[in-house]
C-alpha cells in the first residue's frame, strides 16, 4: 500500500505545475492533500476525480484558503469530514477515510507564523485535536495521519534550528505537544522510524524567501504518523524533490498491507 501526502499551496497552482501527470505515474493507493485553496466551483473534473481515483474534500468556508482532500483507488467504507468543532471545521482541516479497521486521515494544522492571533488559533486546534488523537489511538483501529503539521519536532528536522527557537513551528510548546503524540499516545513518526539519523534529505518545506530551496534551508513539517502495528510494516519513505508543485515536497511511504 503506497500513501502519498502533499501540501499543495493551492490545488490550481499545483495542477498548472504538472501535478496530475506526475501523480498518475506514482502508483499511490491513497493521496492526501492539504491547503487546497479552492471550493467545489473552482475544481476541474481532473482535480475532483483523477483517473483511477475517487476524490473527497473538506473545503474551508473562506475562499482561497486552507482545505484538505483525499484521493483513493478504492472507495472508503466511510468518510468523516471535520472534527465536529465549528470554528475549526470552517477552515477545512480534517478528512478521515475508513477502510475496514484502517483510518487514513488528511490533516492540516494551522500555521501561527502570520501573527499572535493565528498562533492562538493553532494552540486552540492542538488543544482540541489531542483528545481526538487519543480516542483514535485507543480505538483499536489502525491509523495513518498524513499531512502538514506545521511543527518541526527536533533539531534534526530543520536547518536553522538555533535561530528558530522562538518562531512558530519550532516553539517549545509545539515541540512538546507533538512529542506527547509520540511518547504518550505511542504513535509513530514513520519517516523518522525508517531514517533515524537523516537530516537534510527529509525536509518537506522551504520558505520562498531568499535562497532557501537552492541552499536546502528546509523544515520537516509534513508527516505520516501511524499506530505502531501498521508503522512497523512501512518498508520505505521518501521525499520527492526532482519537480516542484508547491513550497512543500511530496512524502511517500510504502506499507506492506494491501488496501
């Protein structure tokens, strides 16, 4: 089972940059998308249902903002849109597909980099999301959470960690929170499990400022986070950098079970 996750920074922009011909060659069973920046009326037939896939989406109420999606080769048994919290769900940040006892989630945590009000919104999301993660982790279901978490966990997960210790995405409170996801809930950072010492090759986001991409001044903020059982079946994890569809790069993981 191959699962791919990518923050698009706009599905229309990514499409114009060749996303769909590339996607058709990847052989992914599931594709998790974040930051659609679109509503239904903006979507082409290819965006809604690429060849061989069923498409599902949770759009933000605000035009040109946020939103998550999921492409599946096999129709899910159930789709769950949102967390049931109005203030969060209006931003389109959570989409869960259930296949038997497996849940695959496309999730997009807020960024707090634009100001204190957005950092406060990020902390509010984290406060509500943790109990939801706890329920999922204790449910007995296998779980793979794919997406842009907007948090670099450790110093290995970004190039300039010293200068970012007071910046959103690497704040002590954020790092401690995602540490609890791993240490207390027992969920597994699949890429890090397979590449325990990797640094620069695992980055998934680069600022558009300066020469961040050219100099690989990146952050690893896109994850596939899984329950231990299915995480243990992961055979490979890689970040694709040969072609750029957004300011993020796709993260692909191959798991042993078939979907």
